[in-house]
């Protein structure tokens, strides 16, 4: 026992575990690449290693953050809304996204024309015969804002005859075009592109609803011993973090073209709350 104790004293304290810098996967982007410069900044600010972890969905990211398994994360709006009230979660910066990109980041609800549904108000009476495709659990523009709309009508996505998770916005649109679904929730960009490039196919669909512009999710930090959130925030907001911002922005459609971070503004996000 004495020998073991002496060995421990000579060896010194065990190295600190790496900080976890996280987000969620999406097939169209290599988010491990997008997060690498952020992980480097976090490691430098904290004076300890950092490792990247990607969760399967925004909901899974939120659950891990609330469970204390994540130290710093790039969120989407949906993930942030569901984790913002968890202990220690603090929004530290937001990608400064060009106004034109921000204006395009909206969710839409589309229907096949042959359903006969022309407005959201017509859905509740027919939902038991309609199949619904959304992007994935926790997708802001491809699930959550449409679910919020449905709640105002007294129903939820589970009231549809079938509820599909397409995996991407383009696939949700394809579910509709191919006849695998009757109603689809997705971001506006694929719908706009279809109208521009294939108007004949777009004519088979109906726009039921279009959301207001949605803010991108902020970078969050977990306030706890060993995680210097103030230093990480200051490093993100410094001019030299522009490379980190540009790399991160390339991992999300809704932040395309951002070149720097800006301070988090609570007033922008206050209207968005978990149900």
C-alpha cells in the first residue's frame, strides 16, 4: 500500500479528461470537419484537450447536454430550445449570418395537390388518412416549427396515419413527390429550388404554410468547474476567431456565409420555447 501511494505521489495527478465539443450529424455535411477549429479554440482557451462528439439527432444532442455529457456545442434552434433551461447551459456566441441567408431560413408545410388539402385548417379532419414526412427529431425547420403550427390546431404529428423521418430536407420533399407521403415538413430552400428548376413537378404540390425567419442555434457552454465559459466566449468574439466561424458556418445551411461570431441576444430567442 505504501509503495502504491508513493508511486501515485511521484506520478502526480491524472491528466484532465478532454472537454467534449459536440453537435449532431447531418448527411449533407461533414460536421466533424466543421467543428475541428472550434475544438482547437476551446482547447486553447481551457488549457486542456478537447474531443469532438457527434450525436445522431438534435434531440440526442440536447439530452446529452442536459445530462452533463457535453461541454461546448454548436446547436440548431430546436436543440437549443430544449436544452436552454437545463442547469449550467449558457449561450455564449452566435454565428453572424448574412441577412439574406437569415431571411431564407424558414420552414414550410407542403401537401400533395391530390389530397385536396389547401390550408393547415383542413388537416385535422383528414389526418388519419394522411402520411406525414418530417426531416428528423429536433430539426427546427423540418419538424419543430410545423409541429408548433399543428398544436395551434389541436393536433400533433402523431395524429397522422404514418409519421416518417426522411433524414434530410431534400428527402422529405422527395417523399412527397414520390407518393411515399401526403404532407411534408421541410426547410423552404429545397421547395424554392424545385419551383425554380422543375416547375412541372412543383405544380403537383401545394404550399400550406410558411414560417417566419428562424434564427440559427447558438454555441453553448456548460458552466462547471474546469470549463472556462467566459474565456471561451471571449475567444469566440475576438477577431482572430474568424477562421473558426467560417469553418463552422460551412456545416449548416442556415449559417452559410458567416465570417465571424456575434454576442448572443436573449431577445432574439425569447419567443422560441419548448412546448
